[in-house]
C-alpha cells in the first residue's frame, strides 16, 4: 500500500509534533514537580520525536538515491537499445 508523499509528510510531522508536545509537557511537569520519573519519560518522548524525524529524513534521502539509480539505469538501457538498432 503506497501513501502519497504529502500524506506521509503530514503523518510523520503529526507524530513528531505529538511526541514533542507530550515530551515537553512531561519534562516540564517532572522538573517542576520534582518527579524524576516524569522527567525521564518526557526526555524519552523527546528522543522518540528526534528518531522519527531522523528516520524520515534518512528514508527520503534513500528514496532519492533509488530514483537517481533508476534514471541512470534507464539511460544505460536506452543507450544499449540505440546500439542494438544499428
């Protein structure tokens, strides 16, 4: 099942925003209320948001590399076709 790039972008950014919001809230409440468990959970959620954004960027970069490789392969194929037609 393929997801359009704009829908994927919205899903990733929405997930990261939710993790950031929850992470900041829990971290702030943990520090303000002197509850290290909440602060650690908030920090873990912030780290999770970073992982989501990092992996999304990595996936986009890999997809661009694959598209470039496909373009190169298509050009090579066309060159071979031209050679065999002669």
